[in-house]
C-alpha cells in the first residue's frame, strides 16, 4: 500500500509532457529556456536568479507582462517551478506564503508605480512581507476592526493593535487594514495600506504558542506615519482589497503554503507511521481509517488543483474556502491518528523550549508527531475559522440564506463591541 500511495505520478504530471502544441506551453518553455541560457541557477546567487526570473515573466506567470508575468493561465506556474527546480534552483519555500498573499493583492489593486516598487523585491526576497489583519476584538468578524488611520495631508496617522501576525518580527512590509471612517458601516469604512515595519511606532512582540515556539506576534502601532502613496486601493475600499488577500491566503494555506502536495497530502505522514509499526499492531480497522484519511487527502489535493487552474489574478473565489476547510479538518484527524498509532510512545513530548524563527526558511520545521498534533490545531483558526469557512460555503457556493446580520448597515461607531 505504501508504494502505491507514494510513487504513482499524477494525471497532471503526465499531462505536462503533452503540452508542446499548446501556444501558452510553447511560450512559457521559450521563456524558461531564455532564462536558463543566461543564468545557471546552480551557480547564480539566489536573489539574482529570482530577479532574472521575475524579469522573464516567470514569477507569477498569470500576472501582466512587465510585472513578473506573461499574462497566461495560472496553472502553468507549477510547470515553471518543476523545470527550474530540475535545473537546480532553490525552492521558494516559506516565503511563497506571503508572495501568494501580497503579490496578487498589489497586482490587482495597486497602481503601476506600486507594482514596480513592490513586486520585484517581494519576489526576490529582498523585502519580506507580513499580514496585519486580526485584532483582539476583530478576528472572525474582521470587518469590526478598530485600528484607526486619520488623514494628515499626504500622510496617514495610524494607531491600534494587531494580533496573530505570522513572522511579523521578520517582515519589512506589512499588509495593514485600518478604520478610516468610523461613521460608515463597518465594511465601508476600511482602508488598506502597505506599512513599513521599520517605521517609528511599530512594536512587534512575540506570542508563545502551545508548541513552545513564537512564529506568531502581536503588533502595536503608535502614531505611525504612512504616506498616502502606500495606500493600496481607494479610501474606504479596504474590505474589497482585503478579500483578495484572504481568498489567496486560504488557497495558500490549503496547498501547504504554496508547495504542491504529493498524492494523499498530509495523510502520507500517517502512512509513514503505519509503515514503521510492527505487523501485530496493524489491525484491519486501523488500516481502514488510514485509507479513509488518504482518500480525503487525495480528494482535497485534486480539488485544490481545480481551484488553482480556475484562479485569476486577485480573488480566486470561494473554492479556496472549500480546500482550506477540508485541509484544516483533515490535518487534525491525520495527526490525531499518528499519535494514536504510536500508542504509549505517542504520549512522549518534545522540546517545548521557546523558539522564535530567525528567518523565513526556518519556519515549518517538524519536531515530531506530537508537535504536529498540537500545531495543526491552528489550521482551523488561521486564515479564517472552520466555522467561518462553512458560512462562506453555505452562502456563496450552495446559495443558502445568509445568517442574520443586524449591524451590516449601521455606522461602525454605533455597533456594540466587547
């Protein structure tokens, strides 16, 4: 069973060799050939190579020409990554998560000047991004946020607090959503900014998690000055801009932070534990549970590929919420099963010493099945709780009546808050 799960190639992998007559395949292969003819990824500095990749339109192939893309369908990004990895390029790794959020947001809502300013150094990794959305009183109800931005000539003065900000201590720029009009209904009075995380008044503090590490942070903004040139989208359009970030976040989380999962997804970790068990402990009932998990993982992987293939620049649609919900619930079940398979050995803990990632590449490091069991509890919270995902699917996919929202049209300042 293990060999069947781990070694079969996917339909998508087989089809990649049959695209030679597709004009978009021909074009993208020509761009890759031109890049590799000038830059050997095995001997070229990674930042230099990624800059050249951007210049050849191979950063986000579905973006417009001149902004890291070729204006072709997004599923071909996988083909680019496969060919460049085979040639010796370094993986985009954990930085891909923020590329998948900030990149489409700026490409969709930013001015040409902002695209030129932010996209290339974002892709090369010279400027790292983080997300400043949630607040202590505005998590699932994101539109209830209170972080205030007041116009002051050509600048905005920002005061407030954000929380659960992944790797904010490493960020050079932050995707920040603020309250700019408290008299407007909560979805109408929000504005989106790119904030320099090194600005005076930005204070990033670690949040220690149940696993002992502190990849999350809380961020305090006190009289932070942001130039109006760093506003992404129109004043009052922050909710619409933020949806682009959120939808891409859900797709990215579901896809393992940008990397294409192997067949069966995270259920392969359960296969590894199963393969190490003594035959006497492999009961038919447990085998049945394992196969159900693997099938769920494979169904989720294929669903995600369909979502990615249908995606456009910006908002990929509610399909990403399907994948994110399925991934979150699957991961909890997978690592619960991994711990269960180990019996008493599964109760042995791991090093809970305080750890704060020193670079983006050091995140996502596994510290054993016990660590994974605890860490995936966050999957059903980060990027939108599973409860919120179900609401989105019910309303936007299934067309069910929405939940009553008595505060939707009331001015934000009149809505009671805890």
